[in-house]
C-alpha cells in the first residue's frame, strides 16, 4: 500500500488494516467472518421487508401431504404446478419441513430456515475458497452480492437450495480428504435434485486419480445404493414410475422460463436436433477437459488410465490431488453442464452462483475483465423475463470463463 503518512494517524491505521484485511492471507478468515455476519444481517432485512413470492413451496407441501397419506406411487403424487419430478431425498426433506411448519403454513419459520440455509451455503463457499489457498481475500466480497441468489433462498424457498448446500458440503469433505463422506454427501445431494449429476464427471476423475479403479467402482456402487435406500418406499410400489419421474433425462422445459439459449427461437429451442447438438457439445467439452487438462499434471489421461488398470488397488494419479484441484475440476465440470443445459430456470442460478468468482479468478484475463464477467452473469440472471440480449450475455460470459479455464489454470494453482 502506498504511503499514508500525510493522513491523520487514525485514518491511516484504518486504511492499512482494511488493505491488510483484503490482501493478507493471514486475515482471510477475519474477512470471511465479516462477510458472513454482514450477509446474515442483510438476509434478515430481506426476509423482514421484501414480500415472499409463492412459486413452488405450495406444490412441495401438497405433494408431501399426498405422500404422508400413504401414496407411494410417484406417478400419482401431484400438486398445483404438476407431478412430483424430484428424487426421494426431496420428499424426505420436505416431510420434515411439512411437520415443523404446520403443513407449510408457518411461512415465517420456513423463511427463517431457508435464511439459515443461505448462510450455511455462504459459509461453505468461504470454507471452500479458503481451503484452496488460491484466491485473494477480497474475492469473498462478491459472494454476498447476488440479488437473485438471496431471492432463490429466502423469498422463493426452492428445493435447489438443499442440493446446493449438500454439494458444497461434499466438496469441502473431499478437500479435507474425507472421500467416503464426500461421496455420501454427493449422493445425498443427488437424491434431492438430479442436477447434481453435472458434478459427477469431475468427481469420478478425482476419485480415480486419488483412490484407484476398484475404490472408484465401489464408490459408484455406494452412490447407487444410497439412492436405493432413500427411495425404497417408492421403488417397492413402482420402480419405473419413480425413475421416470425423478430422473427424467429427457424432460423438456418451457421456452418462456429459460434464461439459457434464448438467442434461438422457440421452434429451434424445442427441436430434437438442438437437444442432440447440446448433448454432443456437453460430452465433447467434458472429454476435452478430461483428455487434455484434468490429467495433464499426471502425464496425460492415457498414462493415468493405464496406471489405474495396471494397479487397480492403488491411486491412478501421481500428483497430489489438492483442495485447489478438487474445487477447480468440480466447479468446471458443473459449469460445462450448465452451459450446455437447454433450459435454465431462474432458481438454477443457485447451482453455480458461489463458484463464479472462483472460476473467473482461475482464468488469466485482466482482473477488470474477470470482474466484468462476474457482473455480466449476475445481470443476466436478474433480467425477467429473459431476452435474447440477456441470454446472449449469460452464454457469452459463461463460455469466456470456460475458455479462460482452458487456457488458464484448469487444474491447479498458478
């Protein structure tokens, strides 16, 4: 920091402390604490003074009531906005919420719970960032600034929030080396929302490198087993109805609600050809990162695969799988899926909102441009209804960050 000798001593001392707080890694958790406390106060004000908007909460409660009355056939569980289309973990969580909020009628308590959930998400984001030791302190200041994210949590009460927090817990567990716990948490998140599958390509790369072939296969089986345990009452009645509704990979969302890909007209957007091209693009980009980025530090993907099959009980990677690597690979895997998702509803922003500052920082763009991308993405998600311009801005910003990751620090700290 430039000299502040010309300033009064109290002001100069305050400025030096502020600068240290923003830049000194030793003050990371001091700043994180201030960010969390400040946002907790802001969130409380939002709940108190901004009106709640009903979108899906009533449907969640009606569907839960149908379940509690003994209906375990997924195809027969419906609500005001349609059938139940989320996995069984969603039902379990909302069974708990139904019971403690008087069937969903105690909205004050429901919003308080989601406010705590939001602060848990923010705190986990700080923990994840801090564990990487790859970002400056001041990047934390972007985490509480999203108007849309506050709305998703405390003014809309979307079920995505639970999947997000469980996913963040899983990432942090993996960062700390608790792989068994991390996998269980990712499976728990998947039982709430199918979107968590977007993390799984990156997750399997991490597990294969760190645990080897056989342990990775065991983890995959454990993920399936957890899904089976959570969904057991529904699978016993009609397994196909459950799988078709909870994990419908071919579901087509309405064009009018999408924030993504509105640069195309509705006919093109809904066409099977467009869906196929997005699927191809998703797989192609994932393969590109897997082949040329995520295993580069270990001698290349074929070296890793060969090593994994030759010694299936040992780690397939040779480089240490660091918290920074874990975060970058998982966040990138998720971002790739988001870019190629045909439809993104407004609540889907929660899937990656807290990862955007981190991913932007991992590029090599000028700092001003990185900040511009963060702002552009937030802007696009706050335009309602979305337009071709806002959708184009979102797609461009997401894509440029992904390109920056490819040419920047795709797997590790600079």
